């Protein structure tokens, strides 16, 4: 069974072929979504059983036609059922259990995790990206005696009745500007595809073929109209599409089912990844000239990471896709077309070795056992090193936000340091048996770092807070710490439209350390998606710290700070915060559950 979309079914064909080789006389049937089934090669399975109307998601599975197909499975008298799925959502496990019961099979094979208990044969689900999806399915096939060795996916091909596509005397480049209907966040801007096409027509006299749906082609078809462009968007079946791509010299597209079809044909692929997980869904072809392009922003990937669906639609800024440039795509394309070796994709038959994370994890969020002194030594080692490190302040409220915000959760996993800013974390660390040495707050950290910056010549940039606040803080810090260089101060906004201008402003200032006061989690999302192009050594979200320093919001008396009662002081002054404070008792209960699971 594989009920997901076209690309997922393409990646499953490698495992089905392995089963067919191991059991040439067996009857192998495939239960899959009707719209994806045309990609399956003739003869790979004995019977294709289609489910319709988006069977892989939501309530569509329970449409009358689908239920008739599922309840009819028992008549086939199966010995074994294999689920080529991650059992990610508990709500969806029931439909898998129903299929297993209707099959009546003695052996039920699938990926093992805490959500499913009806499997008889299983392979550990290490999460999305622990190994490629195709390799996961080969591992499942190996439980039944098939080979787990990597092998190519297969797709059905049918010739397209078009002389214009058959005859050519120049390089052919297929462009797919879409990403399927599942997530439009994976799309690279259409105007950049058009620029790539125009440049390749000039440099290589390339013939450009547009494929996908009518919607996919509408963005650039008119702009590229001409003798060297063939618009096939919306004009091919899936097997015809596969045959067109197989005859090309290069395919360029984002993460999509069409990209996986292209990889399965053996055509060199340039795939552009942003919010989706390239470790799980990069081209599965073993083709040394296939290239994955990513912008390397810290918050990417944000969908299908670990054991979570995550943020399937990414974020509104889509910076991870925008930062992949036309020049990067052209460089990779020219390498392929000129037959020069290019960085290819390496596939492993086993998951990579994962080193033990030494950090304490509270509700799966990493928290570093760090002190102000050790933090300062770390910053000192970063200054002038050429890389930008992201430091996150973590408190109980942020940890609870991260439980329901997959982008923020992913950022916390990848930050260079997560400092324990909250007395609740000290309690949780003691309760979990790994006490933290001290509380390290952003409110105290800003002046602490400013003091040493004045001594060592580090340049600061203050971003965020209300208009005028950052300038006031700059004046206060420079008066308090003579010699301190504040290279810039700007209120700005976390809005996507202002990102380019603000990043340029920061980089032009030649700052070493950036403090961002947009409030959590927006400040850390802003830093994460702009990290590759920031030229500072450390970027850190500081929340209300600038307001405290400027005197806009008074801090709690020292005796309340010492007793961890700042939260109470703020609640008394700002009663509207009571809803946010409800996260604190939920945090305590969640930590107690985590401790009980450890004991169990």
C-alpha cells in the first residue's frame, strides 16, 4: 500500500521491484491513489487497486468507492501486506489498521513507531531524512527476503505523438515550475525559471520544454514563446511525460512528483529544495550529474522533519527558496550540459551514524549547560571566524510554543546554542536528573556582552523594538561602557518585504554581533531564514531586553529576580498576559510526563 502522491509512489517502485525479483511467482497487488497509478510500469504488479478522491489524506479515504475497494481486499486472500508509509499521525493510523484487517494477512509489515501496534514485522522509523524514502521501503522489502541494496526507481513510459519533440539537433532542457498540489511553498519563483531558460537558450542554443499542469506552464509560457520552446504543460499523461523527460539532456525543477519521475528516467536532474526535506526526497537515481540546490537557511527544512509533518506550507517569507539564485542553477546546468563532473547525490544502504547529543533535552528542545563565562569564551572564538552562529534564549514559554510551531521547533534544534533563560528550566533540569549550572538570560546577557565588547572592540547592531528604542539603548550602553561601538540601530520589521534592505544595512555596518528584538518566535525565525547572508559572527534574539534597558518596561526588583519570580512581576504589571502564563503549568505537567517515560 502506498496512498501518498506521485513522487512517493515512484520511490516505492524500487522496493516493489526488489520483491518481484525475490518472488517472481508471487501475486503482488498495489493499493494506491488512482491519479498516481499511471506511473507504475506494466508488469511490475499483478493488479493495481485504485483509491480515488485524495485517498491518502483526511476524510477522503472514507468515500464510498474507497471503502468498497478496501472491504473487497479480503477476497484476494493475501498472505502479507506491506505499508509503505510512515505512521506519523495517530488520526491516520485507524485507516491503516482497517486496511490490514480487511486484507486478512498473517504478516503485516511496516515502519515501527509509538503510534502503531498492529505490525508483525517492522523496521525502526528513524524519522524523515534519517535515510532516503526509497531506502526505507527497500528496508521493509528486505524483511520479506528481498534485497535491500539501492536500486533505481521505475516509471512507465509511452511515446508522445509529436514530431516537434522527437526531432532535434540541440540540447533539450525540461523545466517544471510547479511542485504538485500538496504544497506550493516548494515552488521556485517562475520568473527565475524564465531567466534560466533564456540564458541557456543564449549560451547553449538549448531547446526548452515546459511540462506539468496548465497552471505550472502559465507563469512563463508566454514569456518564453519562440522557436526554441515547446509548451507541453497540461498536454501529457504521466507515462508520456516520463518519455519526454527521458529524451532530454537536463531536467530542472523543485521538489515534486515530476522531479522524481525525471530522476527515475535517468535524465540528469537539478532539484531545488526549500521547506521540504532533501535528505528524505532528493533525486533517487544514482546519477552522478544530478544536483540538489538549497540555500542552507537554518530553518530549512521545516516540513517532514523527525517524526513530524511540520510546516507543510513553510512560512510566508519563503526565503529558503528565494535565496537559491539563478546563477547557482545556471552554473549547475552548464556543468551538466558541458559534460563536466558535478556534485552528485550519494545514496547509502544504511542510515548515517548519529552521534549522541550531549545536550539536555526538555520536551525534545535542546538546552545547553552553559554559564555566562563559557558563553563569552564561545563568542570570542566565533568573532572573525567567517560563519554566523545563531543563539536562542529558551524558557518554558518558548518550549511550549515550539511544541505547536514546527518551524520554531526546527530552529531550536539547529541553533548553535540554546541558553537556559528561565527559572523553570532550572527546575526541569533538576527534575530530569541533569541540573543546569545557572540561568543565563537575554536581559542580563545583552549588557554582559556589551561590557566585553567595549573591552575587545566587538561591534554591535541593535535591531527591532519600537521606533526609537534601539537608538536609546545604544546611547545607554555606550554611556555605561565607554569605548563600546554600536555599528547600527534600526527598529525595522520582521516582514518579508523588508528583509533584503535590513540585511544590507546590517552587513554594511560591519557588525560582529546582532541583537534582534522582534519577540519570540518571530525574531528567531527572522535570524534563521537570513543566516546564510548575514555577515555577523553571532545573531541572537533578545525579546524584551531592549525595552528593559531603555526603561520602557521596568524589570522586576532584584529580590524577585533572585527567587525566579519575574514572571509574577510581569503578570501583576500586565494582567493581559494571563493567557500566556497558562503555558507554565502545562510545561510542568509535560516535564513530569517526560520524566515518567524515562523511568518506564
